[in-house]
């Protein structure tokens, strides 16, 4: 729901503010380098999860858990980052099931999104989280000794494994 930002307008606005401040303090203009990572890849990245359990507590709340969570995407736990979420294998079905969807770390903060509407999922369905972008994979961790997921690049109908899924052996490989 966020409006797309014009990179050119953002840089121009920043330059004007900087010029004003530098003139006020008679400070020389510095060289500024900007890293545009998020603006380039945020909307191109989708994280796919597999539904593990669906828990219904009548009159209280429904829960959907997936095979990932705050270990591979801590952004919701840190600052409630909003995402568009679909049940990827049943996108045409009516989204009439209200639920948060949660990760597998057994932590109260292991929520990937609260109060979303999906078609009622079943174990094995796929949840697509859009716009997980530039920092999702780089922020992944081995919290609770969980392995990090694979990273797959897709382009024009082809795919390529960029980072393989970690194994349990990878996790314990440095243990003495």
C-alpha cells in the first residue's frame, strides 16, 4: 500500500536540505555515496513458506504456522513490517480465514504477519510473502539452531540456486 518513491525526487530533496544546512554552517559540501539496494530489489523478492499447522480456537483466534519465521525474516518482530500475503497455491479461493501467521521458533514474537485474510490453509499449502526484498535474506539467522533457507534466482522462466539451504551438519560444523 506504500506509494512508490521516485529515487530522483528523493535525491533532489536530500540535496536541497543538505545545501541549506551546509550553507548555514559554512561547511564544505561532502561527497555522498548512496547504496540503492532496497529500491532495486524490494519489490522483486518473494519468500515462500509451507504451511505446517492450522489451529482454530473458536471465539478466540486462528493461527497458521509455517516452516520459517523470525529466523529468516525478523522484520515483523523488529518493527512490524507490513507485507502482502497470499496462499500461493490457491490464490483464486476466497480469502475468508482471519489469522496471524507465525513461525516455528516457539517465541511469542515469532509472527510474520498479524490479522491477514487467506483462504483457509491446510498443511502443505504454500504462503507467498511479497516484497521481502533487500534485507530479508541478509538478516536471516540461526536462532534456535535452525538452518537458513535456500535462495533461488528466477528470470524469464529459468531458475538458479544462488545459496543452498543450510543443513544441520552446516550448523554443527564449527562445534568442538
